[in-house]
């Protein structure tokens, strides 16, 4: 995760980097302009904006892709990513970029990075005194110990029972990998400083990056409702202010949890009798209710008890995936079952797949995962205190919805997508499953970054957006 801290001392409610090569100055003060000549290299957007969340210390990153001047659109387009992911998934390369495709079609395109993701930043300063450093070291040691126990507890039930034949062999190999992985972590924990950094290299530097965020980890105290009630409204209001659509509305596309957020917003605003400010919603591999499916996300369910037992505030999804990636993509492929969770065979260029796995995922609070697991319980996703079922009021919405599923999506299978689609009035919803019996097939991220998405999925979305951009 790349962290960026700004303290410019200028009276402004927002900050952005401007990369347009133009003779006319960008519309913000010269002092701010001089301070922001460069933006982080990882950000490939035309502009990087920051919007503060008034109820927290977070500033959310908004990647902006300026629209093609050849087409005039009426509404800006907001893109939302999945749980524990950043903006990179929408812009893997110039040839495989959902965001650039949409801006090329004339849409002023914005990718929101929610709190804790990507380039979003927390306004907090820490001293370098001895007591603070000592406290940080103690926290790192404690966190690493709980992380080791959590990893062992989570992985154990998946590989111990109910396997036979070929599955038994795979389970045995994965179990052996788990033990090797724990040995590596323990080796790094007990080794000298120089050995520790050698250990970090073996771990692809991801755990070190994770531990460096221990000060942020103490602030990783939010759930799905914080995204819904604070982050999303703040970002939408900022985009409205920047783009000034005549009717004050936005178009929105959400992948995975991003689509869940949009569904939840429609439901909540209907219940409260408010206008959500969206002219249409497109969801990619999203559902409020996974109960009828065999989603692999059920692996999240065992997180609940260990997270409570060990008081783990954060789950390092990015570090875990990056650490496991070599075992999934290289001989003897003992974790090869992980790759189809992300992309179907042949649907993503290997280099782009590596970039996605190594750069797109972040750490997430246990509270967030705990709330999301309610989507696997009767009635579907609930608010934090369990009093509101987000699916209950979705059918009252008058916002048109395009719901897209992938035929081989193991995380959000088509039956899960349809479980939410069926509660929306038929005249307002369009349901599309991509993939053919003999191929090509679409897994979870192929809908956004697969090499065929630009030819099959994107045009479907454009046609839908065109109908509702009036």
C-alpha cells in the first residue's frame, strides 16, 4: 500500500494533482499547484483528487480520467472497487483499462478508493520519540503473533477433513505449504535484524509493508456501513461539485463489493424516502444475498470467531495473496486453486494477472469482513446492528440497474447475482451472464480486466449507460 501524507497549509477542503499538459493554469491556487507538480507513480489517472470525510480523519483518493472531447456526456461516471482493493483493477494497462475505455467514450470517469485502500490517506502524525518507537515494536510483535495464530486457525479447517482421492493429495500439499509458510514467519520473527530483512524479501516484502502500517492498523476500525454512510456520499458530493451535472446525478458502476454498496445505497435511500442521486447503476459480480450459491467467499465465515478470539483488527488480504502467488503460479502449483478465483484460464495476460495480484489488494478491518459475512445468512446483508436487511427495500427503487455476472465466477456465481436481481422490478433491471459453454469463460475479475472484456462486456455497459445518460 502506498501512503501519502499532505500538509500544505492552504485553506482548501480538497486537494488534487493535475497532469493535463495545458498552457492554461489548472483551477487552484499557485501555491497548491507548485506543491503538487508530481503525483505518485502508481497513479495512472489524469488527475488525483482527495476528498475529506467530515466524520473521520480520512481523505479519500479519487482517480480522475478526463473525458474525450469528441463526445459530450451529461453525467460523470463513478467506479467502485471490491473489498480490500484499490483503483488499479480498473486500469491494469492502456490496453486493458475499463476507466480509460469509459473516458474514451466521453464519460468524465472517477475511481473511488475507499478509506484504507490505495492512495487514500489518514491525517495523523506520530512522533519519533523512544517511547513511541518502543510501543510500535511491541505492537508489531503482538500483531505478528496473532497473525500467525490466525493464519493457522483459518487454513486448518479447509484442509483437514472431507477430502479423498485427488482432493486429498491437493489438501495434503496445501497443508504442507501452510506449515512451511508458518515456519518462514516464525523464522523472521526470531531472527536478527539483518536476517529479518532477508526474510522480508522471501515474503515479497508484503508483510513488512503490512507491519509498517501498524500505526494505521490501530485506526482500521470501520465496517461496511461507514463506506455506505460516510465515504460514498462524500465522494459523490465532491464529483457533483467538480462536474456540475444539470440534474445533479451520477452514473455508477460497481465491481464486487462496489456493486453491493450501490445496491445498499438504493435500498437505504428508498427506505428513507430520499433520492440517491444516481441516474443508473451497473453492478459487476455483486449480490446482497449469497445464500443460494456455492460462493467461495464462504471461506470468510471462519474469520469471525478467530478475529474475535485473537482480537485481530485487520486482515492482510494483500499480503496473504502476494505471499501465496508464487505457490499458485509456479511449479509444483500447490495453490493453483487460487488463480481461478480471480481469472479463468486464458482470460488475462500473465503479466497483467501478476500486476493485479501483487498491487490491487489491500488490508481490511475484521469488522468489515464480519459485516459482509451476513450476506451468507438468511435475508442477506444487514447493517451493523442487524436491524436492517438491505435487500428488503431494493425492489422499491426506481433507478435502472444492469447486473452482470460471469459464468465461472467462483466468488459471486450467477445464482448469487440473480438472487438480488429478482427483487428488482423487471422493467428496471437488465441481467446479463457472460461466458459460453465451450468458452470463453469469465471469472470474478475477467469482467473488468479480462482481454475479451473490452470487446464483449464494455460495449454492453456503454449501451446501457447511453440509454440513461439523457
